């Protein structure tokens, strides 16, 4: 019965309005012609440019942003609270290309194709406490990490990592923070992952076609009909977006030709459960694509666009909206 109710809910669309150029809807300031297109009352602007193939993003408790780049990890800081990073510096440079980032207390975990590395790091500092050391190699035949496929469970007792597969099936593996006890948690091909912040439920993509919560028999799969491969997932756990977007799961879709261009969509959630089918949110990635997502401390959505070397910042601004604002686009 619960699955039937969810299926009915997923058939009900939520409309934010047709995406349009950045800073539409009365928000002052020049429009960036290179920015992706966003709905009414949202803005899209570069948080950082000139990055060397930016990938997975990790937002730290103090608001600093770590982004994986070709040769390591860079720290981005908006010290002036202007919406643009005015500090950019290398944080980790002694590793190969990072495929995933996670933080646990004073340890920054970096997943590369070879191993899981641990770096001593205190939030707020501009350097790590020495070299990063490997704490685990990947199970034989399990492949390498999927980009962005690294996260701790809610109480930080287990680390989830999505591996691409080989002799072993592609899927999500779990291990202890010290790298021991690795075992297959769920065999799901083409996996991207994210943890729902209020309940700590793990959601993953299955073959790019649906979202599933492995091990939770109550939660039915959510069909995606994604535009190409799913390149990143991020829950919105902030309160700066319209009420119907709070708690939503944002999905980065890499695109599949002109008929299915890259975009970001979102799956509405309420009480930690999906309530409707995916809704298109950001489009118009000119010669680029969304490769990673994260919600910033100030409530914006950060989007890594690897091919353009840019991290975009998608913010909501509407001075005429109610305290629980909704987009100005009319519903039909």
C-alpha cells in the first residue's frame, strides 16, 4: 500500500517555472551570459573560476569549501561574504586526482583510484597537518571509486564508498574509519550516493535510472529518466530556498546529446521521504555540465562544472516573497 501511495505521489509534478537566464525576476545586477539558466527569482554566478578540472565538493562546518582538482584538493573561502570565493589555495597536493572527499573530526578523507587516504586537518586552517597517508586499498576486483561516491554515515562510524566494479559487481561498499572491515553494502551499477540529513538514510542511483535506498524496504525506488549519466547527488538541508525545495535531493545529470542536454533536477522530499517525480531545475550549461553538487553554508547550491573550470553558485533572492517563499512562476 505504501508503495502504491508513493507511486501516486511521484506522478504529481511540482512546477517551479521554465528556467531562464541568471538573475531574472527583478534581481539587480548584470547577467552572466556564460552562466547556466535558473528559475525565476534564482541567480547563477561563478563562485570560483579557473580551477583545474573541479570535481567533488565538500562544504566544511565553518563555510569553507573544498573542491577536488586535477592534482589534489583546493580550499575556497568567501571571506567577504560576497558570494564569490576571494581566497583560493592548494590544501592537498601530494595525491593523484581525488574522486571523493569526506570529513570526520580532524581527518580529511580523500579517495583516489589507488586508495583511501587520511589527512590530518583542522577546519579553518589553510594547510593540512603533514602528508596524507593511505588507510585502505580497494577490495580486489571491485574497481575504483565513482566520482563523489564517498560519505560517512550520520554517526560517522562507517564510511560508504561507491566503486565502479570489475570482477566484483559495481556498488556501495562500507568500511570502518580506519579502513578495516570493508564489505559490499549494495550491488548497484553506476552508483552515485548521498545521505538524507534528517534520518541518515543512504540514497543511491541504480544504473542511472532510479534512486533507491538500499536496505530500506519501506522506501520505493524513484524513477529518474535522467538526461545521461548521474554525476552527482546532494540533499538540500538548508533553509534559504523556497519551502518546497527544502530537504529535496538535487541530481546532476551529465546529458546525452542534443536531445537530452545536461541539467540539474530535484526530487522533492518531506519527512525524509520522496513525494514527487524529479523536476528540472537548472539547464543551459553552455559547453559544460554539472559534475558535482553541494549545499553551501549560506544556503546556495554549489555546482562544479569540470569542463569550464568553474564552480557555480545558485542562490535564491526574492525581496517580495513571504517568509516561506515560493517561486513567482504561476502554476497551471
